[in-house]
C-alpha cells in the first residue's frame, strides 16, 4: 500500500499522540497527556509533515510497527486493517 493511501486510513482517534507509560508489570498504558502538537479538537497533528524531525518520541505508524504494538485502541483503523489481513 502506498504511503498516502496508508495515511488516509487514519480515523483520527488520536491514541498514538498521547504519552505512554510502562507499569511495573511491563504493560504499556496510554496517559491523558497529549503531545504538545496534537490539536485536541480535531485530533490532528499541527506539524504533521515535520513531526518525525521535531518530536523525538513521535512514531511513524507503518504496517510493520502496527503488528508489534499492542496499545492502539480497538477502533484504530490501522490496527483493524492489519488484523483483517
């Protein structure tokens, strides 16, 4: 799938743009603290084109990464597409 098609799948849940913490059992927990560049109202990044250069904690979600992470919510379009494959 081409990059533009892949990114168009995003349903703007914003879960990938909130800080994560690891608890004592090693579980990844999503906090209520958004990235400073996340527009909370429309769930989009204010610096999307430069996000990977500007924000060192930003992760580019690719099909390969989606299969390795467990913290995306059930409603995430990326997660659902990979699960269906």
